[in-house]
C-alpha cells in the first residue's frame, strides 16, 4: 500500500513540476540567476518530499510549490518592467578587464581571483590577455569576451564577399517517415520529395534522416549497424 502511495505521489509531483515549469518558463532551465537557482532547488526538494510522503499529506507541499512558482513568475514580470528591480534580483554585468587593465575591485565583487579569471579566458581559447579587448561577467555568471579586432575570426564581410543567405535546415524525413507538416513549411510537397529521392537513387525506407537545406535540396543521412574498424579518437 505504501509503495502504491509513493508511485501515485511521484506521478503527481512530476505533473506538478511540469505544469509549474511551464508557468515559470524556459529561463528556469537556460539562464538561471541566483534567485531562480534557489527557487529551482527548493521546488525540486519539495517535489521529492511530496513524492515520498506516506501520510497522504501532499496538499501542503503542493501549495508550497505553487507559491514558489508564482513568486518566480511574478518576479519575472516585475523585473521586466523595472530596471532597478532587475538589477537587484538578477544582478548586473561587471567589467573585469578592459583595454589592458584588470579591475581588481570588480574581481572582488564577482568573487573571482585573477587565476580563476585567467582560467576562464583559457577555456574560451584566449591564452593571453593581449588578445582580449574587454571581458565582462554577465548576470548569469558567465564571462563574455570581446576579442581585439586582429584576433577575432575573419568573416565574409571583412573580405567583402557576397555569400548566399543561410536558413535553418528542416527535417522532412525521420526514420523512413515523411514529416508532412515540416515538408509543407519548406514550400515543397511529396512530388518534390520523390524527385529528390529518385535523383539520389534512394528509397524512403532507407533514409534515417532527411533534411531540406537552405538551397532547397534534400540532404540524406543513412543509419548503419556497422561498427567502425578503428577508434579514431585514441
């Protein structure tokens, strides 16, 4: 009986977490500030307690989860309307390095020492501060780096080259099945798809993944059960 209660409570807590996550939004996953991080841990802890409770008292944990989720949602709305409150709850960007100068006071505010800062720079591929114009600690805790003009990657614009416009590739075939809605999004139909398959002498059932490229061509990826003979990463 206790096992059944735990199973039902677990499904209930999962459903509650899913609904509350939708209310809070994707920011809870992608860009956590300190308040979001604490709220996420707290809601998860309450959900775990709700799932394992055996006395049937799941209403109180559920109410607590709802309150935390609504507080996060309300704070998100408020901070979107007020810059001062946004800086208070979400934090602000801190300049750590600019034009050859390291700002020690800002490093202290960011709770970083010079070695940690240099380590983060190396992780992003900058092994010398002479390659960096400006380094900023963002509100989400990540360091953004603006490289010096001579150290940044060359782009077609630098070379005055005209390049075709890129568009996201769209999956139109998955595991041998046509994704009709995606196919329609590309402006093509099944006749176009059949012509593309015939041109490449492929059968629909042999295609694991088929994508419509930015130049309106079908790119095919096959699946294979073969194992590579050598491990190229050793």
